[in-house]
C-alpha cells in the first residue's frame, strides 16, 4: 500500500512515572523530577515490602474490567508502575519503557522483581501474579519516543480473569476507543478508571499518521497521567487496537512546533493543553504472534522527519502567495478612489504577525488636484495578515485576515519644481486601537511600479 509520509518529530514524557510510593509503613522519598520513572525508598527491603503490599481498586463497577492490572517493578530501593492488560490467561501487554534501563536487564527484572496487581472485579478477587519472562520488547532508540513502544510479558501462572483479542486493523480517523488505565494514588497503589479517546489524523505533531496502519497515532480527550503507560485502547468489541505510551504538554517544548509569532504560539499551547493529547502504539505493529491476530503490518517502521521528506517549518512561500492572492481579489472587488493618490502594497510593521501587508497612499496623482484643497486629505487603506491557528483536531489552520485603515495625508511644505513635497501620513484602525505616523518625500505618481497595486 502506498501511503503519504508526513511526520513531526517531538520529544515526549514517558507515562511510567508514579506520583508517590506505596505502603504506609515504609514512606518513600518523592523524587525531585516529575520525569523520574520510579519511587525512591529508604532501602531495598522497604521497596520490596511496599511492592508486596500493593493494592489496586476500581473507581466504579462500570470502569472495572477484570483484565487490567498494574505492573509493579522493583529495583533496589526503587519501585516503578505502569498499566498492563491480559491478552491470554497468562500473557499481558504493556510498554517497553516500563522496564527502564536503570532498573537492570529485562529478563532478570521480570523473573524476580515484577508482578501484575489486579483489583477485585465482579466475581474475580484481587490477585497479584509474578512475571515469568519477557516474550517481546520493542527497542527504544532515543528519548523522542517516535517509534512503537510495547512489551509482552509471560506470567508465572494462568488466571481465569479473561483476556482481550488483539486486532491488526489499525486505527481510523475519528474512531473512538476506550482506555482503561490505573492512576497512582498519593499513598500508593492505584485506581482503575476508564475514559474514551478519539483518534486524530494529520496532526502537527505526527502529520504522517493519516492511515490506519501508521505505527504511532495521536489521540485526544483522554486525561493520561504518569503511571498510565501501557494502557490498552479497546474498541466496542473488546479488541485491543493500541497501547498508550506518552502524553505531551506543549509548554515543555514549544519550539517543537513550527516557528510562530508569540501570540499565536500561546494560543496554540492553550488549545494543545485543552485537547489532552496522547501518543499510542498501533496494535497492528506489535511484533508478537498473538492468537488469531495475524501478522504485523509491513508499514510499521517509524520514519524520521528527514526520511519523510518533511520540513519542520511553516511554508512561508505558500502563505505569502495566499496573502497576495487575497489582496488582489479584494482590490478587484472593492477598488479604491485614486483621484488624489496612487497606492502601493507595503510590509506592515504595526502588527506582531510576520506576514502582514497593507495598501497605503504612496504618491500624488497630480499637483493640480491639490490646488483647491487645504494641506490635508483623507485616503483609503486596508491591511491584511496571516493568522496561524490549530483547530480542534490539532491541525494547522491558516486564515487571511483584513482590517480597514483610516489614513490622512498632511502636506508639510509646498510642491517643488521637481514635483517633490514633504508629507506626513497618519494611519489608524479600530482593529489595532492605535495609530502610526510616517514621514516621507512624495512626488507625483509617474506610472507602473510607482503607486501601482500588486
């Protein structure tokens, strides 16, 4: 299948991050950085005791599938948590970064220091099952998290809690999927909750995610927090379609978006935060032989921005053309009275927008036209600018805006023999709320290129 590759490379914050550690008898030290992937205890004994006493509860009976548990990993005096989901009676899926490099090699870490803690759910009592082996683990090449992030774990014993099938059909634009995730509690343990996420195509952070088989998809609407890594997104048939692995607050790295004026950047940041953005590994790209799921999709390799042939900046040439096309159309539809003045389109520095132009008087049509006038006359004017925004689906949107200008020209002296005279031009508008004054030596308009419109 041919697919378009439009990609935006960003750095993300991993979600396998607890807020506080567990066990009232062994209070941990809260780590200083919100990106630290573990709880710090006074000793390895305290950490192990906390893990042994770990408990998970359900926020409500409606948000309590028996198949979802909390992955609890200990390494020395540290404890980390993620969310995991059963795909067989003795197999769970979660994220690869839930076994951080600093915690040790995955195999021994799984077999001796990891467990899945399930809450009581319906007829199923709470239970804790230790990890036996790592069946599959994706490579994490860098800290940008721009490649699939998944891990498949074998448990030491089977459970009758049920399991989810894994789908290879990918994720569709606008599709709404259910996420069940475990939120860490202030005193340790976790609460199992559920929300609905919506899949977004062609966003500014992953423009190439515009077909179902893309390895990483963007979602909005889920309040994903630290500790939710590995949470499965399921469809109405209960099939796993993806694994949540990261969220992103744009305020962390505003420079990752195209360079925009500060006012527009602030607006975009606010929209981004409101949308509750998540990053999801496509289940069709989890390279494990799930029963009945079929093979992974051949287009599962993530691409860098350079490989996708994309630019990280706004196409200014395209915007400039759109701006000038709009100006030409407006002037043809609403021509200015050029009895007294010739007009030019010039760069407008009165607005923070970097792509702003205005039409302004630039010369006298004739000295004779001023003979019966005082030293002042009103002139027409208008300015246009590009407004860059993000819509509610996290796509860049460009709009050409315009505002009427009120301009008056004041003669500052007599016409000289060469036709020149000093003038001052005062310009104001309701949109800007202020005015500007320019000084120039004008001449009588001489023809093309002097007072000509674009």
